[in-house]
């Protein structure tokens, strides 16, 4: 979905659907995004990290978002792009992480005059919080399957256990990458330029 929302203090949040950004030339002309940033947004295998452009002060954050639409027998995570400029934040979404945009809209509706970094960090916290109930659910299911296997070994339960273990490895790795990124932000020079409210919004999972 396309969004153009005011955050307050002259700051803007724009969300672009991934289908829009496939037109590289137009996107560069209209939003000033370079080809490398667009490639980040299109790469499903991109790891959580941040890139700081010293020339224009733009920071690109790639964050792992839980995929609630399971294509397999277990949950996976996919990267989502956040581009932060001086007075504008651009997010790039698709149908699998559109629920995050809905959560961000709800947060925006209940908070007035947000700075870009307060809004960004609150959004990253919401994304991180989505992992916990799923991982807890999978851990409980794993215990239940193990209990069944102790009673009787079946192919069905062995496959179920394998899927649960694979899914937990994926999600744990994705959550760990997110945490490393947040730690990296705290150690970066840009973090020292933020005010106390913005700093307090960066919650470590």
C-alpha cells in the first residue's frame, strides 16, 4: 500500500509497496532512492543491518520481520527496509509484512508529533515483540511432540519435530540478527545525536 503520513515537526513517513519500487528510474527521480537501496528492499535473503551514507546523512535499516503467512510447515522471517533521512522515513513493504504497516498506523494514530527516530524505534520494537508468542508456542509444541515420541515413534511426529526445530532455528537466528543491529545502533555516532526521548525508545529485545 502507498502511504504519505505526517509525523509532526515537518517530518513525513512514506510507505511504498515493493511492486512500486521495481520501476527503478521513476523511484530514483521521485524519491531519490539509489539502486543499491532498492536492491536491498527486493532481496529476500538480506540480513538485518544498517548502512550510513556520510554524504547525505541517510541511514538504511534492514530488519527481520516475522512472516505470519507460512508457506512451509514452519514460520520464517523476511527483511523489511526502513530508510531514514533528515525529515523523512520511507518504508518498503509487501503483502507478507503489510501487517507491520497496519501496526505502525495504529501507533501513529495514538501518538502526536513523533520524531522520526522515536517512530522508527517504536516500530522495530513492535516487530521484535511479534516473535515471542510464536517462539513460545513452538517451544510448547516441541515439548508435546517429544512427549508423543517417547510413547511411540512415528514418521509424522518425527517430521513435525524436525519442522519445529527448523522453524525455531530460523526465528532465533532472525531475532539475534535484529538484536545485533540494535546494539550496533547504540554504538553508532548517530545514536549520540538523538535526544533522550528517542534514545529511550530503542528497547533491546
